[in-house]
């Protein structure tokens, strides 16, 4: 039985199983051409490594915490202007 690996939780790219040592497995992001370096915990079997990678704890956030996180992400990752489109967010009239 092979459990399917979920996509990377950070960049939504496919993930891959790697063997660190003879009995140490972990899952990592397999984004091409550059991985985002997301690594799952080390486990002593493929099955356990898959389970650890696929387990996604959902943080319980208050609305204020969620709003703060969204504001941080927006500040760090401003929208990329696309060729042919004028940036509208910088215009203040
Ligand atoms: Zn990734």
C-alpha cells in the first residue's frame, strides 16, 4: 500500500520521499528547478514519514491573529506588476 504524498504545504509543489540513512526516511518538497526546502520529520519507515508529512495541524487562530498574519504576508509579498498592466494600488488621488 502506498499512501499518496500531499503537496508541499508552503509552495503546493509535488513532494518526494528520500532516504537519509539505511533506516531513516523523510519527505521533502520537490519543486523544480529549486525546491523551497520544506522537509518532513525523519521516520524509520516510508509509511511513517508519509503520515508525518501528510499530517497538517490546523492552528486555531482568533480573527485578530488571522488578520495580522494576512497583513504580514501582504507586506512581505507585494503584488508583482505584470507587463501591460498598470499598478493601481500605488495611486492615491
Ligand atoms: Zn515547497
